[in-house]
C-alpha cells in the first residue's frame, strides 16, 4: 500500500486517543500477541522508556539528542503528533519518510491477522515503530508512553532506563489518593533490571517506584538536580548535578523552568544508560540543538506568538508562569484557547492566567472529545474577560494575529490538537 492507503488502514482501527482517551482493557495481552507475530522487534535494541504527567515529549527529545551526539543510532517513538503522523516515529530526530511508513504499515497489515486479535490504532502504530527500529538496527530506542505506563502498549518494552518526569493531575477524577494511584501506574514501566530515574521529588510517592524493584534509582532533589538555572536569551543557562559530578553552563534553547527540570532528568537518564558522565562538549552541543515543537514555542516575534500544548492544570500554570517571567510584554495579551473533554474549564482558564488577558478567543479542537468553543467562551465571559468564540482553530489564530500590533502577545494553548493546528495556521500566514 502507499502512504495514503496506509493512513486509511490505520484509521479503520479504533483510535482511543481520538474517541475516549482512556485505558483500554487493562491488559498487555493484545500487544504481546501482536509483537510476537512480528518476531518481538523490541528485544533487538536497548530501550529508555519515558513517562510522566508533563514533559515526556521534551525529555524524550533531549535524551535522543544526547544519545545521538555520542554517535549512537537512536529511534524515538512519541505521541501524539502535532501535524503529521510521521513525527511519532523518528531516527536520530528525523521523522520516518512516507514510503518507509507505508512499507511498515503494509507489513503490519500482512502479519497482524496472524495474532488473532483486533489491535487498536495505537497498538498498531507502536508495533510499527518497534518493527522499523529493528529494521534500522538502532542501538537504542527512546520510547514515550502514550497513557500512564503499566498497561500502555509501549510497556511490552523492557526498559534499561525508566524515566518518570513528574506526577500531576491528568486522566483522573482527582478523588482519593489520586497522586499515589497515578504514581503506581506510571511506575509500571520499571522492570527489575531497570535503572529508574525519577523527576518527581515528592518523597511520599517514592514507595510506588521502589515497589517495582528497580536495579538502581536516582531521584531529583536527592541524587540529581538543577544546581543553577538562569534565564538567557532564547532559553536558559543551566548547571546540572548528578551522582557523576557537575555539568556547567549548559545552554538550553527552550523557555520555562519546567524545561530546565526536564533537562536534568534527560542528562541523568543518559548518564544512567552509559553508567558514567558524558563529555561536557557532547552535553553542550546536544542541548544547544534541542527543539520542542508546540511546547512554549515562539513562532513569531512581532507580534509575539507562542504555541503551547498545555492540556492540564499543571501545564497551564507552567505556561502562565513562563509568559510572565521570561517575556516583557508592552502591549495587549491575547489568549487563543481550546480544550478536550475531561478538563475543568474554569480551573484551566484560572491556571493559564485568563483573567490577565485583554482578549480570549475560544476555539474548538478537531477532535470528537473537544469542548465546544461556546462553552469555553461562556466561562471566560463569566470571569469578566472580553471574549470571542470562533470554532475553527486556524480562523481563531488568524483573527488573533490580525488584530495584534507588534507590541502584543498571542498565547495559543489548551491542547496539543490546538497546538498542531495552530502551527499549520501560522505556516500558512507566513507564506
């Protein structure tokens, strides 16, 4: 099949990301059956497995950059994508080509029926990534969890290094000991032979990770941490401490203290992988080249336009703080915001600093789970903020840019679905 046919094949399978966003089946049996008929490709390379409420994607990109800078061949699997599905499967940071993608899906279509199951969209895509990495003979794969960890399709991999970036409220009703429950599910990626790198410093949660019996465990704030974090032009200048020593003057071209914390996790993870410190030149070069599309990404300067995939209260607060602390905005502030269901719209708007905005433009992400723009607009108007409602994300972005002066700032946030559509819209506006 060709590329378009391969996309149609995948779309014929249930897509939990688009329809429900919940755990399916609480079992890895289907995924194990699927990779079994593929010859267990995940066993042909080493794996660094990454989970966490926020920061998985950025941390995975940093880990990939560090590994590739040492000369290793590195596969990276992430989700969701922003603009094209190819983004999810990459080799040394470069997305899989259309022809290669179609070839992998063709192989899946041929072999998957032998498993005697009806795999989901995500299970097929995950298996395809693992198969392609094996075919490329990568040295190591950086695999990002889709949801939680223990029963995620990616957990057919046995992690040499298991990374948990943090624990926050997402995909939960927030009832009872939700932090402990989430920690336990994310801890499921830790295997007995794993080296666990935990970016969540809450000591009350560490028992969940220890219970999985990792071979060794480093915890941020105890074994590794940011020793220094200074705002610099276009990013941050960091000193990172690990059990192997101090790495100083690391330039990270990303905005937000949360990205600095992700960088400390990434460096600790790669040092754990190699069992030693890295040459400082390698660290400096690797971090200096890191990009993280859709994660507080500046896509225009006059007016200032920032796209951020913040999709839960913790991420929304991080976006608000980054905008306040790292940018001097002389003009008006415009927020373009859209959300998926399962979010508390009031809390999300409060955390992202909606009350400080001069204008909010509510939009509707292209997803069956989207919160209608009109519902978001009703909440922001009740907060006393001037509000417009425009269903289409691209039209909302164009409206925000068209009414902004060079001194104004436009923040586009609320969902990765919004972030992806906004990037495409901004690319069109720049043509």
